[in-house]
C-alpha cells in the first residue's frame, strides 16, 4: 500500500490490527503489509490494537522511536532498539522508523520500503513508558486535585443479572452496585487503580485522556504518559490524574469487552448532567 502524506517530512502509515479466527490481520489482510518508502525516509507507523488483549510490536535490527501513545505525542522520544512496545486492548502506539524497516506485530508485519530485515523473535525487554522521553508541563497541578477516587479491581462469587458465577468486582462490589464517580467540570481528578483480580485488564475511560503519575509507588520520570487505555497487570497499582473537561456520563471499564459484560464497568458522571438510563435496569446505558 502507499500511505498518505505525513507532516514534517514524516510519512504516515496506518496499521489497524485485529485477530480474525486466530489469524492476526493488518488493515483487514493477513501476512505482510507493505509501505512504499525510499531508503532513509522516516515513516510513522500508527498501530491500532482493536482486540481485547495486549499485543507486542517490535522493530528487528534497527532503532526506532515511540512518538505517540493513544494519540498524544511523547515529549522528546529517544531512539531505542531491541525492545518491544506493548499495545493493550483498544490502545494505539505510533512508531517512527527509517526505511527500510520491518515492524513486527506478532503474527503479521508492516514492511517499510524494500529489502527490509528478515523476521526476528520478540525481544526479551519491553519499553517502559514510565521513564521514556523527558518531562514536560502537564498544564495543571496534580497536587491540587479536587477529587480523589479508588478503583480497586477484584473477583468474587455472586450473582450478576441473576446469574451465579465468579464475577469481577469494583471496590468489593458486584455490578450494578459499583461506584458512580461524580465530578464537576474543571475538577482535577486523581484516581488510584489497583488490580487484585488475578488477571490483567486494559482499563479505558471514555471521553478523557489521563496521565500516569506512578506505578506501584514508583513515580513517572519521563515524558508525560498520557493514555486512554492502560494495561493494569495483576498486583499492580497505578495512580493517574486527569482534568474533568468533557461533561457527560462516561463509561470507565475494562477494554477486554467480555470482562465489561462480566461486571468490570463503572461510570464517570458530571454534576448537573442527567440521563434517562438506570444502571441494572431494563434501560441500562451499557
């Protein structure tokens, strides 16, 4: 394929990744996808993970830069090599490579230019956005948050919509007896997301971008890690913060959609915003 023109001398190429009947596809096609690029040309490969589970992306035998996460630019991203980038369910990652280059997608690949390197297995190391890039202003002060919430993910036996089973819980409760996180427009909102459930979850807040402050008590030291889908591994705790700047009633759920159906779903609601829908009722918003 020939990608559309990019900005600032960098060509853009879209890689929409999805598993179909166990086969990983890119833009609806299995196998290798080609991008026309001259030697030395910089190409920004926009990887979009449309699946429920995390996937890995890597560039064999060449350096690359992670230039954006979930549509937000990384500040001063440095060149890295021999590392993989984890892209969780519903997330996006933009990798900038120099042609010729191969972008591996775990069962599929994007070939940038001609005479690209051969396939190579996933590197053992994973790029950690917590310390990647350099710091930059957030535009607000997390220390003066006006709202603070806990989102503790667990699992418990019980009844969900009248059906017995082992279901996901939020703050110890089964859906629909889960938090309604109430905010006012302009609030600076801190949230502690803790996973005690025995399984990892790609957590996704609709309508907002949040930034990671820390993971397991370790502060972020690199570029602001803005996201809207965050992989929270079993046993991990993230502290995040965002500005309530988009009034509405927004789902805050696991992007592994079967998990959302199984109760891992809450809402962020703005004061003064109403809806005719009722959680757990016949006209549920979900």
